[in-house]
């Protein structure tokens, strides 16, 4: 079965940027590109055809067809050698795109959707798809630095393994360096409790940093062997995870995180780190669900 990259489109400038990114991803992956527009109007029980007083090519249905045709043409200018297909699917965007993610290798979406809530930096559709998608989701924010590395947020949790593999694969496809970044503070580590009585920070100097560096190495073990051509830089920093990743994204072409990490709140499908970087990163953000996760 041919691999497929799927992009959600709505006619906005943000979705055109997603089409460009999706076309490049399809070319790198030797995959087909599928463009999907969620057509919600039939569910609203409104007239879909042209008005009797308007032009014959007017109406909501014709508008949707033009939108899809323009997106296809735009994709072919970016990657003329990629096979492009499209569909207008009846339904609201959140449900339509989540269903599409079941058969896609990668979902690509703009950071803002036309129906987004005013005041949100990232549209509700992007957040929902990143949280509930069945495959990795690439949310196109600012363009990023085309010559920069791919930044990978590593927290050492089992849920982050798929994000690590995605980041290595992406770096290999793009011919990019990979910056594996693990940020920690004394409050978000999994250090065993000290024996009582104990003073705060009673451990040996540097023990916490050494343990967290070992955690990063263990998380990356095996991945670099499978991708020997990817040059990897490892950084362990004593800093808040959100702040460290946002700062690193300034010089990155892509930021990769998992949907959930250690220290997350039970019940949240998308962790606080994922929520923050989707809203504040300076480059596109890819969010990878945990392997075997059922949504």
C-alpha cells in the first residue's frame, strides 16, 4: 500500500502553508498527497447550490470545489512529481480529519483554521488533531529556519518513543541535523526519594544532571544505530521544558514532541508541553502519539 500524507485545507493562508509543507513531506517520503476539505454546510441544512439571483458557478458546493482545485494546483507547483488526490468530505473538521488520520502516515494542518476561536494562537482543529490523531500531526506555524536542526523534546517516558523515531526519520529524509533536548528541574524528575532524615539537595554535586543525561542516552539508544547518517547533538539543560523547547525552536526547522510525557495530568490527551509549543514555537511543530495508542 502506498504511503499517504494528508493535509487538511479550508482556503485560509494557513492551510495553503500546510499544503506546501505536505507536498514537500510527500516528496521526501515518496508518498501520495491527499488534500481533504471538511464540508460542514450540508449538516447545517442550508442551500448548497447557486442562488437564482447569482452566477451559475456560485454557491457553497462550487466554492468548496474551487478551494480544493486551487489547493491541488498549489501542491503541484511545490512538488510536481508527487501524485495528488483530493476529497470534499461532509462533516465538521475535527471528526473528518481524525478519521483521515487512520489511513495516513502523516497529517499536516495549518496553525489557524477559519473557524477558530478568536484569541487562540493555534486553532482548535490543530490542537484537537494533534491530541487525537492516529498518526503524527505536523502543525505549520512560522516557516522555521530551513538550515536549522530538527529539535526533539525528550522526556524519557515510554510514550515519547514514537516521537523519537519520527524525529530521526524526519532528519534522515531532510538531510538535517538532530538536536535531542532534555530539560529538567528538581521538581519534574523521577529521582527516588532520599532516605529520612535528609536535607534538600543532599545528593552528590552533579548527581541529578548525570542521571538526567543518562536518561537521555537511554531514550536515544538504538535509534541512532538505525539512522547512522543522522548527526545528533545531545543537550541536557536544567531548565523548564516548555521554556527550553521554545527557545531552541528559534533556530530550528522543526520541533518534535510527544502527545504526553512524564509528569502530565491524568485525563489530558495533549500534555501541557505540547499545548505550549503549539501556541508559542517559532517553527512548525510535529506531535507524535504514543505507539499503540487507541483514540
